[in-house]
């Protein structure tokens, strides 16, 4: 008899509340120190997340569905077979308004040019972060289309 699939709970929380809660066989994410994957019975971990994509691979019973979630940083915590992602902002790929994300990318690119011309380091850093967030949202949206 085959072993039953080992699943754990994944919750994604933002200041607006719980945006995702499902069982998973593996979660892939970009931590600030590199790419990470977590499976059932992983050792406890707490790591800061970079702006990037979270991939939640669901069970075989769910036809190996992969949920794609764009996060703008935050933290990933895993303990007792529960993964919790706490992020300032997070959007499931199917909820991303790509035209809004493209407009944000355009605004960030314009702000970046102005900050470079003015030699304003603080504005430059803010524009770079805004640009990474917008590009990430577009990339996550495109990964499922």
C-alpha cells in the first residue's frame, strides 16, 4: 500500500486578513538569502521574505494544483506542520489587476528617472522597491496565463 501524501497547512496573512489557507505538499519561496522549499515535517524555520513569488503546490488529490502568490516581502514561519506567511501585501495570481500593476510599473519608472536626475538617494530607493513590486505582480500574473 502506498504511503498517504504528507500535507501541511499554509496560511497567508496580510493586514487586510487571511487571503489564502489550504493544505500543501510543498511551498517554494524566495527568502532574502535565496530560494527555499519546505515540505511536511521540515524543521522549524523563521525567515524574512524578499519581494517575489510564493508557489504552493497542492496535493495529488487536487490534481497537483499550484497556487501562485505575489508577496512584497514579509516573513515565512514553519512549525508543527503549519506554514504561515505574514506579508504587508500579497495577491493570488488570479486576483492581480494586471493593468493596475502595469500602471504602477510606469509610475515607478518615472519616479526612478526623476530621483536619478535629482541625485535623491532616498527617492531612488523607494522607486526601486516600487518597481520591483510592480514587476513581481506582473510576473506572477503572467506565470499562470
